[in-house]
């Protein structure tokens, strides 16, 4: 099956970008009841499920329930799109080399949260986003593609985030399509794309 399952926790803008790009999404699953992205998926006729992490006594029991919901759709790929839960090694290993995430920084710089604030505080001149395979090391899996935007002198965290998000919506569908087309090759922790497609995008219009 060529479909994917998308995991979200909130508005699901990257999920919507995948749908708008024609990516075959079998289901959208959230750990948050009432997450805004669920309504968007339902309007598109996409199956939705909720596995509230607060309903489970441990991370392991939550992840077991989550995996059960994912596996019911037999996806080729699991795509994290603003899924705000750290996943344990056992769960991650179950989807080795078939789970992607989009992160709002140029990894390995600024893993974790508050990336835009941290980028401004460090005075970097380039910021951006990264699509990477998920591993047990938070935000440190093999990099599939990146997009960069220049940091302006008058940028705030909000203005920078807005421009980075625009690039996320372009980059994530491209990377997911590469995966579904069987074009991603991982060798010794490095990802290459079969063909001549650029894995790095610089948006000098931002």
C-alpha cells in the first residue's frame, strides 16, 4: 500500500500541505482530543483517530495503543507533522526507516523546542527547516532535505516562524513523495535521492 499515516497534535498545517500536494493519506491520528487538524482531515474524507496520551499511565502503554491504531492502516510511511510527544526507542524501532519528521531548524542546530527564539538569540544569519528520519535520538535522525531562509535584522520569532513554515509546506510533501517513489537511499546514516532533485533549498526571496 502506498499510503501514509500522519500524526499531529494541533492545527496540522503540514498535514494539510501533504493533502494539498496529493499525498495519499490513509489516516490522521492525534494524541490531543479536538486537535484542529482532525477537522481538516475529516472534511477531506480522511479517517481520523484520537489516542489521548493523558489516558495512559505510562509512555509505553500509550505508544502500544498508538502503534495499534497506526498498524490498522498498514501504512508504508508514518509522517510526524507537529506531533508533540517524544517517542521511545521501542516505538521508533518498530518504524525504522519509515517514519519522517519535519523540524523547524537547520538540524543539527537547535533540536527540541523554541527553535526560532533560540536562532535569534544566537544571532544566526540562516534559519530554516529539516525533514529527517526519526531515530531514538531526538531530532538527530538522517537528514532527507533542508530549506533555508535568511534571518532579517528586524525579525521576531513570529515573523521568522512564518517564513520557515512556508518552506516546510513545500519541503515536506517533496520528501514524502521521494519516499513513496522509492527514491530515498540511506547509507551509513546519510540520505541520498535517486535522480537530480535538490535536497537543499535556499529561499532568497524571504
